[in-house]
């Protein structure tokens, strides 16, 4: 007889490998894989590959790249069934995540005692260390980043991420300059060097990674630290009309045609409303800031707020002046995928890698129950980024704690922790396509 064990004793995420001297090629390969996953998520097969939209991300010659990839071999599930199912029955870890289980999952560190280069001369890390402070772009959002103007202090989930990055860079010291961002200029300011990094609720998308619209440049993203989605809220019946995407008077309420949705300019929310959600232009009110949106809500210029979890919360509306005794409906549907990630310029591989592994440190510590108090259980010496940054992992966790601690400290009572924002401790479905591969 012959037995096959069922226990998984290590993490072995297999991936395509490319050289780091050609970032465009690396991203091209990565997004082909994303297309295979997106096709399975959307139930698009080898025979129906033309249901994937064309893309201009990599230029005119590759407009059909996603269709061609799926047409050649099928979606991820088809490829797995054809090649592996007989030998390795598809496990949950290699299944599509439907949003009901966690996606917070660290990658293995490998040989972290390998000696890597010191901060590159003229590179982002060296400039930050020479300057003596990390410039971090943050949004103003309950639980994620709020400012106490009287005390000149900042607090929140994304604020803590900035502090953790600082501690990893400055041998435990918190040297951060917090710079509020707006949706219109955030990428241009990052490109210009106004800040070194954004931890500001930015959704990882294809176009932003390859050629962001306002700058024409590509940017690098860490693994997502929070998964959210576009929702709507507002007084009855308008909040419910928007939540159900009903804008006529035939199926729900005579008031639905009068729905006016305030939505921030230059966001994935607006792109989705004008694109796949097919919200009529007459029902869209574009604003440049969240403050302007709530001013319009309070004055009657709009009657629905579009945004993510904290943006559409009842408490957020009240804090921004909506009457306490007025009814307010918060939609339960999430109409888009919004994987929020730390963003950096794409011209410095070393710094982007540093940020990517800093986020994985938060996940790893939580997975292994390493807390702020027991930070010393993290690897003590990490030589991959040079000797001066060898304490990065311990310094990060000592400064801010693990992912679970960040969530509990900043978001408990603000956002319910569930679904994809849970740790994936049970080898649950881990396949999830990032945003930007559309269907027709």
C-alpha cells in the first residue's frame, strides 16, 4: 500500500521568474497570469476568449494579449484540468477566492541571510536615509488616516504602515512626514518625488502599474493590505436605488431617476460607474474632494455618496454634517474589487522590493502570532538590503505590531473584519485577479 499525506508543511508559491533588468517584460508576464485567473473568475473559456476586453496597456501590437493567452490554452482552471488534475487534484489553495475567505498571506522569506547590496547610490532608500525622514502620502479616512490638528499628530491603519516602513529604514526610529493626498494629483506628486511612497487607499490596477493616466508612468504596488469595493449610501430611496443600480422608476421607486451620486474624480469608482456599472451620466456628480462631496450631500446637490467602506459609513456622513435625525441607508453590495496597496515609483527596484517585503512581514508576524511585544521572534538579521538595514523585520514589528494588531487598533468598530481581509491560515482559495482586465 502507498499513502499520500494531507498535511502541508511549508509554503511553496510557484511563480514565473524574470530578470529585473526589464520591468515592462516582468509586468507583461505577470498580467498574462492575471488574465488567466480573471478569465476563470468570469467563466470565460478558451472558446469564449473574445469576451475579454482588448487593452492598450502594452501598446498597439498587444491589444489582444489577454484574449490570445486564453484562446491558446484556456483559463487557469482549464489549464490545471488539462495538465495537473490527474497528478495533483486541485486543492483549495489553488482555487479562485470568492470573497468569503481570507487572502492575507505571506510569501516565504527564503535565504534572508544572503548578502544583498547596500542602499544603491542615488536610490530612493539612500535619499530617504540622507534626508532623515520618510515622506509618506496618506488620505484622510476614518480608521485609516486621521489628523489631530491640535496635537499635530496622525493616527490610523495606513499611518501605522508608514511608521512601520520608517522603523524598518531608520533602525527603529519613527521619522515620517505625513502628506495628505488628493485623488487628482496623488500620482503626479509621487512621480515628482513630493513623497516617497503612498499608503493612501490606492487600488492596484493594470493601467496604474503600466501607464497611469495622469502621468503616463507606471508604478509599483505591494501585496494588498486591505480588500474593499465600491458601495453607495444616502437617504432613502436614493441610497437603495444606487445600491441596486436602479436609475429608472419601473422596478423599485419613483424617486430613482432623481438619484445624484457624488463620486471623486480620477478614481476607480468613477471609472466603474461610467464603465461596467453603466450608471447614467445624469446620475453622476463628480467632485474633487470628499469634503466637497459631503457639502453637496448636505446642501442637496447630490443625495448619494460613492466610495469604499469608511467613505459610505453612516458615522462618516454624520461627522461631515449630515443631520443626526435624518434617515441614512448604507448599501450592502460591493460593485467592484478594490485591492488597496502601498505604491511607489517604478524606477527603483530595490525600494519597491523593500516595501513589498515590509508588508509581507506584517502578514508573517500575524500568521505566526508574533506580536509587538514578542517582536524578537522575527528574523534578527536580514542581509538582503545591506547590513545597515539588517534589523528591518524586528524593527518594523516592534514599532507597530503585526497585521492583526494594526487592524484591531485602528479599524475595529469602523470596518468589520471579514472575507478577504482575514488571514489565510487554512490553505483556503488564494487566486485573485487584480483590477484592470475587463470583459465585454
